[in-house]
């Protein structure tokens, strides 16, 4: 007899990841498919359906083996009702995702923001395993954040808690952000910020690895800056160091409020390793009282691009455990 499992979904602007996850948080099998952004909401649901059927074909599981489905979505949500209020990159407005998936699949559905799902994944079976108080930052094109208090995501009054990418970190001369304000953490410390810094730097040099990259391709990617920094390129190290210092001092301010056990840093920029983490931890320690910092570890994420679907499955796991405990009491 097969043990019951969960399905986790990580919906991104570029791709959809779906997987079978056991009750310990281990991923049994995953699939990935391009997100049909331009085709609209109902086409995304159709892709969900096709991917689920493919999961079953490859694993001999059936719907009767599925406890429920969790989905992480890049959106502002009414988390209780599972309604997507706004998903800018998907052009969704007020869509009843939970209700539609329950109608389609006839199993319990839970929906949360994708950054929250990544944080939950790292807590359940990743870098934050065993911690109950945790901050998770995802450094990509933008900066996503999730805050976990007492082992559960803190959503705040309307689901906006954890939007750390829009904390103001540069009060004068900051870059414009997509949110309409200036000097947000996203504009100063994301992959996008790294590219803008690198493009500014190459204007002032006549040679070097960054300049060669720019001359060859006409642009510079954050990935190449990270790789060149790891290889010892001075300009690239300078750019990543600046990002680390901004993140370190910002995280210190967050710790005065939240006092987490663990801060998990994920996303493509975190792959820089020591080049990022050394200046980040130094800036963190310089900006915080030792008493506040003494129980806080800053560590790289472990689950990579699987954190979101793992955390999405945890949403159902928590619901399942809660209902079992309620029946037992």
C-alpha cells in the first residue's frame, strides 16, 4: 500500500514546478513546464491539470493517494479565501484560485505567496530545519521575503508581511523601484541592482573581465558578476561586497524587531558564497547589539529552486496535522 502524499506547486512567471512530497518533506518526483503567461489564467489551470496527470503516470499514484495540494503564487493574496488579489507578472486580478482548484481536483487546496512558500520549505526540510523563528530572503530579479514566527508564516494584517524588498535602504539618491518609490532594498541589492552597478562600473574602465563580458555580449548578467567575483575579479568583488553590506545592515534592523534563530539567504545571488556572506555578516555584526545577534545564524538556503514547492506542500501538511490533532482531542 502506497503512503499518502502531498502535491506542491511553485508557480513562477517563467516556469511551473510541481512535485509529489511525502509527509517528512522529501520530494519524491518533480516536473517543470513553461508558464503560459500570455494565454491567461484558465490556460495556467489547464497546464496544472496536465502536469498532475503526468505526475500520476510516472509514479503510479492516483488522486485517492493525495492528501491535498498546496500552491505558492507570486501575488498579493486573500490567504484565508485563497483569492489572488493581484499577480502583476501573470496579469491576474481577483481570481478564486483555491475554489477553482478544489472544483477541478476535489481535494483540499492551500494557497500562499511564493516567497512565504520558499521560507516554509527551508524551515520544514532545508537550511532552517528545526528552527521556529526564521527570516528567509530570496535574492533574484527582485527580493522576496518570508517571516516565520512560532513555526508558521506571519502574514500580517492583510498578507503584506515579509515584503522586505520594499524597505527603504537608501534615503537619498536611490534608484526608482517598480513600486513607485526610490531606494528600496530591491533597487540596491537584487540581481537587477548588481547588473546596474556593473554597467555603471564598466563605463569607467578600459579593460578587465567585466569590460570583456560587456564588449562581447553588449550587456552583463548578475550570474557573470557572481562568477567573476568568485574567480577574484576586483570590480566584481566590489559590487557583491556592496550588496552584502546593504543586506547585512538591513537584516540587523529586522532582527531588532523579530529576533530570529536563523536567517536563510537564497536565490541566484546567494550562490556567490563567501564573497557575499563575509561582508554581509560583518555588516550585520557592526549594526546590531551582541545580545540581539547571539542566537541568530545567517546561512545559505539548501533547497534551491525546490524550496517553493516543498513549502507549498507544507501548507497542506500543517492543515492535515491540525485536523488530525483536532480529531484526537
